[in-house]
C-alpha cells in the first residue's frame, strides 16, 4: 500500500529537491561550497587601445560564465543578476528557514489534538478556540508555502488556499 503524501511532506520533498540542486551547484566549484555568487562587469583595455567590457558571473574568484570579446555566451545582465541573487548559499539558507517554518506549522497543527480522550472536552472553550485558530493559520501557511509547486505532479488542488 502506497503511503498518501501529506501537505507538509509534499512541501518538504520539494525543498529537498531544491536543496540537492543548490548543493550540486555549489559543489561544481572549487571555491567554498557555500560561496556567494556575484555578477560583475570588468573593463579591459586591449592592446589596440580599445576599452572592452567583460561581464562575468563569479563564484568567489572563479568565473562561471562570461561574455565579451572572445566569449561565446552569457545569460544577460538581468538574468545573471537574478542567478547571482539566488546563489547556493542563499538557497540553502532559505530552504533551512522554510523547513523550520514547516516544522512549526506541523507542531501547531498537532497542538491540542494529542490530548487524551475527555481532556479536550473539559478544556476552557477559549483555549480550544485559540488552538483551532492556531491550527487554521498553520494550515494556511503550509498551503501558501506549497503554492510555488502547484505544477508538480504530486500537487493536489485541495491544498490551494
């Protein structure tokens, strides 16, 4: 029997995929595995006296991609800046923070449900209402975190907030 995927499990699985991609990108470089990517434009004076600009996407001192005289391809300034802003170090930190948020939501969803039979019924109605509100916020937060993955084959429309 196949285990049905939960909303938190779905989100955490997608984060695992993104983390693997970021780690692989970081490992492609001989620089620090969590180095910061940068977009730079360097001015170079050629032997003929002409000044040329060479744009580069760098990880530390390593050039990942560049364009200019003698260079074949570069993704363009806007794309290169976007790529540099989403370097492996940033992506890994972002995923770690989002995982903490998912874990907190899972805890908040479970709060009050794990009480022994009869204890929940005897609780203050305001306390029960607060638990329900906390759970509703946690559920909505998980649904929002899942939205970027709506195109994934495991996505379920019932998760849309």
